[in-house]
């Protein structure tokens, strides 16, 4: 059976398993052979990343044609008003592409969120605000470019959901495995395991604990019935 892993990728970790420069990678957090990321998450972004060993499932999750909504909590410099949010929702011309309409709203600062390591640098004279942004596309550094375009640079970016899969109490570097959905193989794509990932991961202590949802405490999370719950560890990002 194919595998599907939900990881809370820490800040500063590359979204790959090897790096010739010796930087922190997924290998430091997920000691599971043969899995690869389904989609990307920037090195300076945090939160939910899905990994699988099934090529058809990876394609289904990562391909924007399947339009899996991705939910982000975004801390920005300044306080966007409704007019600024309306610009985000309507779509923006970023020069090399025009963003699709999205959902965007102001939210309270999440009291469950772990401290970032290293901390975000603030300007004492400039207030900050939190936004929830839901995209159905995923261009390179898109959220950061969108908030900068309307005049509110992103300070911190945390992905909390991809389609039906949610972060649900995972701390940085922790992961759990869920039963993957049944996905038909796309035309021209051979279903089955992806190439085996090189190496194994070293152990680390989990990040600082915060309030977990009841589903996380009882081992439920993501889509479908839980097959097995494990928390993984890796070195500091």
C-alpha cells in the first residue's frame, strides 16, 4: 500500500532530501525511505508538507489542475484594510503572471502557534496583522509576492492545510502517517512507488509543545482513517 505522511516543515529546512552545501533538509526530519514531497514549501516558510511514495498520488496532490486548496496563515507588516484584501481576492498582476482569485481575510493572531526559530524581526514603530489566505495555485513565492504587491510585506508564512489534510497540532519537525486516498493513475503516468530516497534521518527532539487539537491528541488527522500515528524528529532547522 502507498504511504502518505503529513509533516510540519520547520523554518529553514529545504524541501528536498539532499543538499551538497550541508543545509537542513527533509532527511533530518523524516526517517522514511522512498518518500518524496508532493508539492513545495519555501525554505523560509513553515507548516504542512505532504510526502508520499506513490507517483500517481504525488501528481494528484501537486498538479494545480486538481486545484487542491492550500490555506496559509500570513503575518504581514502593517494592517491591511478591506480595500487591500479586496485586491488580493480579485487577483493581482505580478508581472510574469496574474494570480487567480483567492480567499483572504483578517484573523486574530493564532495563540497556538509555536515560536519561530529564529524569531521574526519586527520594527517597533510598525504594527503587524495576520491574514488567512487560501489559494488554488502555487507559483514560486506567490503569497509573499502578493502581500508585497499590495504594500504589506510578509514577515511569517505558515501553511496549515492542503485540501482535506490539516496540520492539527503537529509541532515543527513532527509528522504522522495517514491512509492515502484512492487516486487513479493519470494518463501517461505510471502508478507505483517513486524512486527510493537516499539516506536516513538523524533523530531530534520535537519542537516546543503548544495546545493540540483534540483530533491530534487522539491520533486523528488528515483525510481518511488513520493507519498509524508517529511523530518524527530531526535536527534543528
